[in-house]
C-alpha cells in the first residue's frame, strides 16, 4: 500500500533543509498519486516540476496521462 503522507513528509523535510528534490523524487510522487487515483495531487506535483528546474519529460507525461485514463478523465489529459 502506498503511503503518500509519508512521501509528502519526506519531501517537506527535504525542502525545509534546502535540499532540492531530483526529477525521480517528484516523478515518484506523481506516480504514487496516480496509482491511488488522486489526479489533483499528481497534477500539483507535475505542475511543480519547473519550480525545481525540471521540464516534464515523456515519463512524467505518461504517468499523468495514465492517471487521467484510470480515472476516466480522458479529455482532461489533453489539456
């Protein structure tokens, strides 16, 4: 079972200690939220990528699109 509260706590601790997460860290959060069907939080982390100096790549786009399809938000995935 995914524990996104713990994952968020780790991210918050990193940020409080001025440790910038890498792309894999943010992608793991996106993937975890998509697996749980929480598209809002997955999208929040996807949208945060530029603030950490990253551009979404094919992997993060696919994670988010998979999440949209799993929740039947087919048309939302296009925006």
